[in-house]
C-alpha cells in the first residue's frame, strides 16, 4: 500500500451530512478531503428528494390542465412530453450540482471523485474515476455513504431489470402500465406522478395497508385519493415470481387471500424499502461494526465502534430524510465544540409529496396506544377549511394528539393541501412547549390552510375530571 496522504478530516460520501461537515471543517482551517463516487452533494439534489419533487410538480401541472374546465378555463387535448419533463428536471439538477461544486471550492475542502474502501483504521484507498489510485488517512473520519433501493428476493425480479426511483426519474417516455412494488412513500409519490402523466399504474403492497407505519385512517385517506385518480392498489398481496423484462413487458405472479393471480405490465418500479451502502467498503478493516440490518452501529452522538470515526445519514440508521442528515451534522459539530447533543428525543417531521401531501410530526395514535400514552384526539376535515373551499382542494383531514393529563401537543398529522407548511406551525409550537390553547386562540391569517388549526384545536376534548 502506498504511503497515505494525511488529512485532518476525511469524509466518505458527500451527502447532506457529509458535505456540511466538510464545508464546516475546511472553513475552520482543517485540511479536509471528501471522497465521492458519483453524486456530488449526495442523492437528494441528484436522484432523490429534489428531482422527484420536480417531476411530481410537472405531473401536477398535467393534472390541473386536464381539470382546468372545472375552474372555468377551457383547454384543448392535453398531452405530456416526457422529454421536456426530464429536461426540466435535469436543468435543476445541473444547477444544484454547480452550486455544490462552488461550495466545495469556496470552503477549501478537496473533492475527490472515486470509489473508496477502507484498507486500515481511518484509511481509505480510492480508485479515481479518471484513473489511478490514492490512499488517504484522516485524524477524524466521517462516513456518509447513504442507502439504495432494496431488491426483494423474488424469483425473476432482479433479472427483469426493474426501475428504481433513479431510472424512473430518467424516463423519456411513458410506461404503458407501470407496476409499483411497494406502497411506501417513494412508491406512492411516483405512482401518482406517472398516473397523472398518463400511465396505467398498479401498486402491489405486501402489508395490510399502504404506508404501514401510518394510522389506518391516514392510509385510507391517501388510498382513496389515489384510487379516485385511477390507480389500482392491491393490499396484502405477495409477489411470487416475475417473468419478462421491465420496459419490454412483464408478468407478475402474485398471491392474496383470494388466491393467485397474474398481473401484466410494461415496466416494474421497485419501491420496497432501502438498504445501507455498507457492503464492500472495508468497514471491517476500519474496525467499524454494523447492526443486524447492515447499518453502521452508532451511539446517540453518532460515534461508531472505532475511535474518531462517526457515521451520519442513512448509513447510520438515522431516519431517512435529508433534514435529519443535516441535523446529524449539527450534533457532531456541536459535540466536537464541547457540546453534549444527542439523537435521542429529536422531534422529526416528514412529508410525503403526494397531491394532496401528507405531513406528520410527533406521536401517531397507534404509537400512543403501543406506548400506553393517554391522549385526546381531535380531527377536522380539510373540506371545512375556508382556504380549501376557495381552491377546491378539499380532500383529507387534520388530526392532533394532545396529552390527556396536560395540554401539551404530542402529535399532528395532515392529509391535505399545503400540509408541509401547516405542519411547520404545529412543530414550532411543540418545540416551544406551547399548550394547544395557544394555537386554538391564535389570530391566524384568513383565508389560509393554517387557519384550520384554530378550528382543529377548538375540537380537542376537555380534560377528564
């Protein structure tokens, strides 16, 4: 092995947490290197969060155009140009990558493009994308290698060459019949988008409901919305085997309580969970242990089993959201400066960008029941919110959980227009420890979707005597 090049800071992966660590450390005057295989800035700006929401928005425009007559605007036949959809997405990605490159240059962090693997503690050998090899060693090492789509062990599935979200966002044509394996957040976002572009879409979910971790009323509200747009959703359905080739024609044998059936389609989209990119990168040579699921084992300070090595983001088992990876960075930054921050008790919000979207923060009803936490529950249909009446976006509802013994807000869920923005209002109140009456009695702008919070919190049952 060649003599390693020495750095104060070595970052393995340039995703949300890794890039922020590298920029911060380099700006602090520490010699910093970042090893990135392909996606500068990680998956979010390249192949995941932002590109998918870009195409989801294009799909919404197509949907609105088809329904324009309902709002008094007459149009002719509506068609979708998937090449243009892809061009719009690619232009945004190129701009985002350029911004990241400029940030690396401005920070002083060295961005090294290549495939890395550990060859010794805190030492990475990199096969450079443009040829050659470098060996890098760091006083402190941060692993941020992300995750990828899982491929279920179904006979014939891997050989069928299924799409993942990466390939689905690069299509320049419409699948005639897209079969989505998995009823989670990514699968449902893309299922609705491609249905709105014009594809026939079938979702196959092995569990009893889509979005398995959501309360049944939430999952049912989303299911009704998707079905109303013509998406076929099969629950409690196991895929037995796959024949054919995605893009050329596939046959899926599936089994449910009603028996075995065959589903024919043109393309398959895999959306059945994710696995960490921890295999084949030499973690054993670094002394970094994995958990039983293949994620890097970390403590509440994101420290691994090896001294002076941390892990952040998906590969560390953190909730798989960009905003969580960014908070992983803040925890490490503050702790290295003498703080004592922890991943425990974080109030983590999330959204699914279906239309209308789903937003959630804090406890769900199911979680409260499983943990034996007594709560008061209030619900409000979106249809009674004045803003929704003006726009016609009346699908869904708001739901809040308030502690039974006091007036703390413990959880909030919304299926409805602008759910992510309304969610932020409730999250802020929760972070501030405000009693629910503060939002109930607040002077909220009329007519906004957030105005509905006043009505929602007005429905919270009184405390038991």
